[in-house]
C-alpha cells in the first residue's frame, strides 16, 4: 500500500509554499485579468502532467533494466530533497515579487503556461526525486507514479487558481502575510528533510 497520508501531507505543504509558480499566475492575472490567469494555471498543469508521465515511464524503464539502479535513483532523489530542504531553511526572507508582463490573451497564456512548465528542468528533477519515495514495493510502479504525480499537479493547480482569485491581496505587502510565507517556507524545508530520511523505511523496489 502506498504511503498516501504522508504523501498528501508533504504534497499539500509544498503546494501552498509561495514560489515562482504562484508569482507567474499572479503576473498573468495582473496583465490580462482573471481569464488569462486561469488559462495560465491550466497551462502549467498540462505542462506538469507531461513531467509526471515522463518521470513515470522513465523510472519504469529504469527498474525494468535494474532494480539496483532504481534503488540508486531513490537514494540520489532523497539526497536532492534534503538539498532542497536545506536551501529552504537557509533562504533569506524575500517578498513575493511579480514581474511586469504584457497581456497576451487566454489562448496564448495557456500555450505559454504549457511551454514554461514543460521546459522547467527543476520540475522534472523534483518529480524524479519526489514520486519514487512514496511508491509501494511489490505493486505496479507506473500506475502509482502517475496517480501520485497527478495529485501533486492538482494540488498545485488549486493553489494557483486560488492565487489568481486573490491576486489583488497577494500583491499587497503585509507583515502578517510575510510571516505566514516565512512559516510555510520553513515548514516545507522540514518536510523536504524528512523525505530524505524516508528511504530508511523503504523496502524493495516496486515492480513495473
């Protein structure tokens, strides 16, 4: 059985952490209104799903060749998550910055969202590192990774959509909001570090 509850906790915490994704959809909302902002949300979601599929089938081919190599990938992935966690904990407090962009229309915002996310190497690395940590040994790997990755994409998209509807508030500076952002960032850092230790409980590599 997959570690669904720990996964949902980790994925939710990471989804609500302020970052470039939220800043991007807010920028599109400021430039072209709610319609353009929502289009960019769905665009980044589609780009994220491309990464999920690539990671799922890539990892399944890897384990089909060598279970030992897959285990090595899991350990490397855990180390990467620890690295991200340390970076979050050590990161200096920075306000959410929204770059000025020109209005493009909903269709172009959708296409740009897909392209931006699909070409995001950090997203690819994250899914390769994050998803295998929660796959259950002895169960089909592809189905697990696709489901877990899709949940991540849905959670991130929901947060982005909320950000679009609350764009005006997000753009206002506030000490209270800055404090909440710091707390979320620190919490995410702790979650990342915890995921690095998760492999200590992992069993055999799951089957394809």
